[in-house]
C-alpha cells in the first residue's frame, strides 16, 4: 500500500539533499520547526497543503514539480503490486468463448514471441503480453 506522506517526505528529503542543504536551513526558510520538518521527511507526519507550499518555497522548487515526483513514485509503487504471474488457463477460457478465435486456432503468445506453456502458472508480466488480434 502506498502511503502518500512517505512519498512526499522522501521527495522533499531528496530535493533538500540534492541541494546540499541541512534540515536546519530549510526549516528556518520554511518557518517550520526542525523536528516537525524531520517528521515530515520521514513520513511520520502529514503536512498541510500550506506547509507543503512553504517547504517548496524554501527549497526553491515549484510544488508542481514535487507533486510530479510524488506521482512518479506512486506510479512505480503501483506497478510493483501487479501480480507477476498469470494462470496458463487464463486464455483458454477466453478462446473457448470466441468462435472466431477457435476457428483460427490462434495461440496466445507473449510479447517476445514465446508461446504460453501448459504449466499451471506461466511466469510472465502483464506488460509482456502481446495484444490478441
């Protein structure tokens, strides 16, 4: 499960470290206590939108860029939760339901031309599947 406060905190910390700045410097510029900023960076506290804006100003980084980086991290985390196996009989049910597919003897393949095997589970990633025509 993705926890947004962790992602926001990670992005803010990464930006601060890339700039070579200390928590003390950023907390002073953002007018937030050092301890609270540290908790935000560690994902222990959720910052309000006003506080996020203030921290972004202190980091001289537009809030939209921070949001974009958070979006990228959330997207990457969501992709990691997609099952990496699909049952081998997944396509057989689809094929038996389609008379045109049955007539053409179409065999579903993976994107790299590998044919699905007869094992109970074929280790594939959903992004490797070629569209069934």
